């Protein structure tokens, strides 16, 4: 639990009482590799903080082609955020890429937390803004850069992910074929 408190206190300060209250609303979850946390059509009532492990959020199109939206590792948050915020059925799958330990926060508990400890609104606003900026950068990168440039950028931005996610997942995330990623890696060596 000290991990999430350190995570929060990078942005806001908390009294001991506020830490205790925050920790009391979190639920611990363990997931085995390949277990689905969220599936399309489900009601999404939680955001998840990753204590250990990694997850992938993806969309399946009408031809069952997978489109990876997000990778998440320790000290990150994951959910189907559109479904969570808009209170609509999930569109994404969120699946454990490795065995995971998570902390879940329920939407109602989060709203109550905002009222009781207003600084948490600031914390989650900053986290959401950061995620928005990252998504925008990813979109612009896919429009402006070739596959090799996107791969180099990915490795610089997320140096530990390459070893934790399958090559075909990374290629999918970058919008290139797995064969192209293999060729790019050989060129860079």
C-alpha cells in the first residue's frame, strides 16, 4: 500500500488521516496472466492501479482484428476509461499480460473521495491530463513518423516495455506488421 501512497504524494500531500481514508476504499485484486479484467458490454465501475504486473487494453474490430489501445505497467492506472467516465458499456478488453496485483477504486467511492478530500480531484485531473497528452502524442506520432521512428520513440519513452510485451503486441500498438518490426530491429542492431 505504500506504493500507491508514494504514487499519489508525487502530486498531492496527504495527512495520515487522509491516507487512511484513501486506503480504506481500495480493493486488492490478483489476476493470473491472460485473465480478462474487463470485456466489451460490461459495466465498468472501477479504475485500477497496478502494483505488480502488466496489462493490455485492446479493441476487436468486426473482423476480430485486435487493436491495442494501451499497455500498462506498475505505477500506472488502467480501465476502459470511456465506459468508466460516461457510464456506458465497455468497448475494450483489458487483459493481464503477466500475473498482476491491482488496487481497484469504485466510481462512487471516488466521487465521495473528491468531496471528502478535494485534493484528490487535482490528483486525478493531473493523471487524466497526462494520459490525454500521451494519447495525442501517440496519434501525432502515427501521422508524422514512419514505423522505425515510432519504434525508436517507443523504446525511448518506455524502455522496460519491450521485454515485457510480445513483439506482435508492440507491432500492433505501433501500427505496423510484426515482420516489419523484426526488420526494423535488425536494422537498428
